[in-house]
C-alpha cells in the first residue's frame, strides 16, 4: 500500500490531524511523520503534499510561518482557528467513512 489511491482522498485530513497534534510542521517533516506512524506503509510524495498544503492555505485553514533554519528559509504550516474547528469536522467524517467501510468489508452477521 505504498502509494495507495485509498489514502489520497484523506490527505487533507491527515495533514490537518498531524498539525493539530504537533502544532507547526514543515513539509518534509509531515511526510516523515506519516511514514513513521504507518511503519513505511504510506508515503506522501511532494507532488501530493504541497498542492494539498497550498489548497488548505487558500481555504484559510492553514497559516504559513517562514523561519531561518541552518541558513535556509523553512516554511512551517499551522492550523488557523478555522482550521482547528474544521479538523474536528473532517475527522468525524473520516471516522464515519471508516466505520461504514468496515461494515461493508467485514459485515457482522446477526441472527
């Protein structure tokens, strides 16, 4: 499941959840955190990550801070107040989706 289509629809929610838990993060840090949490099962490419970050920023859900680190400028992303509220909504929707998928894939038979 290295680059499964299944998680791509949830990428924004994954990003928002990580930012909710970690405060601010930079792009590479987000990719590495997902890789670590999933023990290498999910790999977010830069080609998927940065368009998602830019979309969330355009929607007013993320703020960007630029800091100088080791003589380089680094962009940190963090949730806005609206983004924090929207994270709760999106996580709830994702949990409902997962629950419904589990019911379809592994239905419990009742007699």
